[in-house]
């Protein structure tokens, strides 16, 4: 069951019930404008990843800033976006299983929906679903450009699958998915740049080989918040799939030459125990702020460190007793990783200048299928 | 929004849509009976922790096996249980904030609801909420028996707070909360036993000092699935608060002399990419199976290891090509940590002998406030 909203419009931030997912609207709007300004001179389009925000409200704001559509990882996410008015959704992932593909094909009746494949059996299954629904589905070939996860090797294996897609009656070959996920969090700028240079070269050669076989490649998609400047400057990538730029994770801020975005997303938490002078305990553990990419930071309190998370408790180490958090005090945590954090909540509490301005549902919360 | 159920009763397990939270009903029922049998000779009562299962359906089944009530960590969890018919709920945690305390006091009108405190200011706040609601609330003093998280030091500080509670018109002193969380996952049996022996000694001495001050201590609560045999045998603890015993995490199975329960909870996942001979990729990453206590295990496939989780991808390393998972194949994952895993889903899919038998809502999913 969804949880009730933890706030009402007009409340002061310190009145919001906790744990709550706070969106600082000034910082969020800054980030949308900053990304648009950064990409404009490159000519590369932005297709933000909705696996980060899970919200048609946010998707439509990104598109008002020039984004051409949205990415998702799951059919259930694509449904929530398309039902919520997003006209163009790319599933940057393989979709396996007849039940899921039937849903995807049904969705193609109300929105432009594309999907990835890396296996001939998948191409056949997507074709069958498209035929049954009487739709035509654009399909991208996912290539492995360094992450060693999904995707065919670049070059001939990818070209062969593209030809198979192009030869399918209810599919069209839409391009290459060439995301290098593990490059996003490489700390050293030179190594990040080198990883993306290699990925772009794989994509460039595959596009060339497609052309030699008479196949046009309208889209080359990839990039995340950690590396997008390199893909955008490559001359190969046509669409940037960054998601975190809107919120800015603590972990992205740990990259050297970190991307120029502000932290806009926070978990508001309450000090629920301060029985010892050097320890305070928050009501937000790893169920409230997942720790897969490191522990959260405490905003504006450099002498207070979040040092361990259990299910429902976050332990703070107080390095300076003068800065000791009071029992009942509310603190903003900067999540290590915004994507799984957002997916823990039913509501964004939008705040500006200390007041609650809006409540946006995390409509695709838990949409994993 | 809640997600639709991924299955229908009567389906074969391999037809269930993924990712799905699977409950093997035979193993689950075995675990409930096994815990009842283990505790019976000790005379210690079982009050299972609902932060693990988040379900009134499961709570009532545990109580049919002799459990005297339920524990929770959050007021929102207490509400879901009490509204769902559970008559006795203990919040084994501090509750801070007037809004939350008013909800707790309202709940005391329909169920027996107790709560913990470790600060005089909290006692005053609970008293005010109880007075406003016209109820009497039993309050436990939380003592720190080794976890260095919430709780007062054992002995005189705890006794002083107990006296304050006993002197409050709308509160009653209910006992001590003495949970040693960090002891649960100590691997070596001797060190686990020593940690609990020390915790029990702290509790015993505090009970004695309470008695010297004329205060009866009806309840001493604590223990988890990793250590409960020691607390139950201590002669000090009256209530065992284990939760994971019903499901049995992969991480508890890594303890030496692991507790004697069967894995009953699984995440069912589909192989969505198998483009390389030594790698297969599941549609269940850390959003589907949180990794705070280690990666999941693949049930029944010893030569296939889950080696890394990203948001929506789980990478499998195939050590023996003969055991290579097929594209589209569904595998059962044993979660490293069941508590946060359950909290990712809206439905339990109960299976027995390969068929779906029931669908139980994870009614307190996301109940963090």
C-alpha cells in the first residue's frame, strides 16, 4: 500500500514528517537548465533516465527543458511514463518473457516505445509480440562497450543482429545502445575519458560496418552523469541517457572533476536518540537511504558523520560536541546513490526557501517488472 | 502506487512474472513450528519482529504458533498490524515527534501498544500524547547492552528513567529493551555466546537494581535469529524478538553453527541476457534484492555465482558452461538480508510443490514513518 504524504503544501521544512524524500526545487531547476546549456553546443540530444526519478511529473519538466524523451529499464516503468503523458520512451534494456513483451507492444499504441536486444531469440519474441498487437517496434542492438554485462560484442555480431531486426516485418532497426555503466564512477578524470574514448571507438566502427551493409543507424545512445561530456563530444553518440544529473548523488560528487550539478535530493531524518555525547541516531537506516554506493553525507554539518546504517537506524558520530545534534532535530542527508533511494518512497516533498511547495508521487516506485 | 500481483493462484512457479518475492510455504511453516519447539522448553515467549515480514497475515500465523504479539520499529508498521487485527504490538524503538506520538496513542485505543524510551524528554512527550488521547501506554527503557546505538547505559541511568516512567500518570513501566543487534552476525559461536552473556548480565543487574527501588520489571526483551538460544536460556530475557527465523537470510546461514531454519524466502528472477558463455544477467539487481548484507545465492546452482548487482541487473558468473543458465530461465535467489528485500515488494507469492497457492500483500511495505 502507498504511504500517506509526509507533508502538506505551505508547511515549513522542519514540520515535515520523517523519513521523507525532499527535493530542493531551486537546485533541481538549476540542474535541468545546466544540463541543457552544457549539451546545446554539442548538438547531442538529452534523453534522461527515468530509472532515477520514476515520475512523469519530473519527466515532463525535463522535456520542457529540451529533453527528447525518456529512458527506462523496465516495462512497468515505461507504462507509468506513457500513461502519464510521456510520448517517447526507450527501454534501454533487454525485455524477456511473453507477458512483458505483450505489455510493451500494447504500449506502442499510445507512445513511441523502443527496446534493446542482444540475442536473435529476443528479436523473434519482440517480432511476435509486435505482430500480435498490430504495431511496429523500433529495436536497438545493445553492444558491450566495456561494462561486460548485457550486449553483443561490437562489430560483426552486432551488425548481424541489426540485419535480422531490419528484416523483421514488425520491427525497425533503430540504432545502437552503447552504455558504459562501470565508467561512470571511475574517480580519475583521465581514466574516465579513456574508457569512454574506447567505447565511442567501438560504437563508431560498428556504425561504419552497418553503413557498409546498407543499414542506417539513426541512434547511438549511452552515457551517464559521470561521463556524458565525453560521449557528447565524441561525434558518435546521438543521445545522452544521464539520469542522476537532476539530483546529484554523493557518490558522483566523489569523482575528481565532478559534474557541475547541485545536490537537490535529500532524505530528511530525525534524531531519535542522543543518549551518548558522541553518538546520535537518526530514524533513517538503509531502508530509508540505501548504501550500495556508500553512506550518505549530512548536509551542512561537517563535524557530524553518518558512520553506519542498520535497517531503521542511522548512526551519527559527533566529532565536535559543540555541533552535537539535538534529540528531535531534523537533518538533511545527501544519499550515496539517488536511484534506489527515490525508489524507497511514495512521495517527493518539493521545498523552496524552507517551505513545502508541492507533493509529487513517485509513480513508478517499485516498478521492477 | 502498489504494483499488480505478479501471479495468480494455481500458476506454476515458472509462470510467475519477475522479479517476484516467493515464499516457499512448506519451509515457512517448518520454520514457525521449529521456533515454537525450540522455545517451548525454555519458558521464554516469542514476540516475532514484523520489520522482517511487514504483514498482518504472517503475524497472525506466527501467533497461531504461540507467539504472544509482534514487534515493530515504526509507528506506521504498528498501525498496519493493529488495523489488520494484531492485538499486541511493541515498538522496539524510540518514537520522536508529536505527530508520530499522537498516532501511537490513538492506536492504543484498539490494541495493546508499548514503546521504548531512552531520554526523559521522550518520556514527557509520550506522557503528553497519552494524556491527550486518554490512554495509558506501557513504556520500556532501552538499555545499551553492547551495540552502541540507542539506549541508556544499564544500571542507575536506566533505573532513574524507569522511575520517571512509573511516576507518570498515563504511562506504566513495562520493562527493559535489551537487544544486542551487532551480535547477531558474529560468525564464531563462542564469541556470539560471550556477547550475549555480557548483555544478559547487564540486563540482570539492572532488573535487580529496579527491584531494590521497588520497581517490578515484567518484560526483558531482545534477541534475534543469530543469538536467540542464548537469550532464551539466560533466565533473564522474557521475550525473544527474532524476525528472520521465518525466512532465513543467506547471511545468517554464513554464521558457524547457523540457526536451524530453512530458506523459505526467495526472489524469483529471469535470465534476460546470456550473450557471453561465462556471464548471464538477471533482471534482479540491488533494487530487487538489496545487498547491504552481501550478495544473494543462486538456489540449487552451485556453479553459478551472483557476482555483482547494479540497479536493475544481477550479473552471474558461470563457472561450468554445462550449468549455463538459458535465456529466459527463471532462477531462485536467496537474499543476503530478507528484511530490506521484503520491503521492496508489494506481494508475497506463496508457493507449494511448484504451484502458486496464495498472494499476501506486504501491507507495511515502505512504512518508515
